[in-house]
C-alpha cells in the first residue's frame, strides 16, 4: 500500500509542477515493425519499452510503449506522437490475428516529412493479443513480417494517415 500511495503522490506532484518524469524501461527486446522514411523496406527491429503512464499522452493507456526516442529525439519529436489501432480477426493465417498499434510523430517542424510515406521520420507498428493487458499495461507479441504482405498492412497505413 505504501508504494501505491507514493506513486499517487508522485503523479500528483508531477501534474502540479508540470514535470514529465524520465520514462523507465519496462520490457526489453520487443519486436517492432519500423517503416523508414527513405522508402526502404519495412523491417522488424528489437526495442525496449519505456513507461509513459505519467506523461498523459494519447498512448498512456498502454502504460509502456517502445522507446522511439532514438528515431524522433527526446523532445517534441517524441512527445508529439499519434497512435492508431487496428484489430485483425479470423484470418487464414492465425499469426496475423491481433491488435495492431501504430505510431507516428507529427513534429513537422523538427522531423522532415518523408516523400515516400508522408510521415515525419520513421513510423512504427507493434502487435498485441486481442484480449490481453496486465496490471503493468500492454502485453506485446512477436511481430510477423507476414503482416506487411497482407492486405491489413495497407489498411493500417491508411488509418495512420487519417489521424
């Protein structure tokens, strides 16, 4: 109980002072699909996740997200991000079923807009099970590159552009 109350006090203090705490690493080596801005092929990379619960951004419901700061920087490029979700069910290839979440930065003044993707810098996708979160937030699954060859990939890119 003491750690829960200190966590609440810490969150309240951060809210009152307007400070954003440095995210902590929650999970290591999750598979993330990276879409480079230079038009090269999307590929799976391994990333650690960081805690974003206290940040209050659009993705704080996940509690921890992949650490995109190496691509977008630690400032506004990282903090000005948007997220889109897409559920895939009843596929012939069961490894495609899941909840896909994509991120893009919208820091157009800081990160150049790609002529190949129309995103600012890299865009990223992860896969989660359809049903599962735990008390520590998102539960990430391995990302199958097969998703990129499926029709769902194009639909997910459209959802990202509509944000």
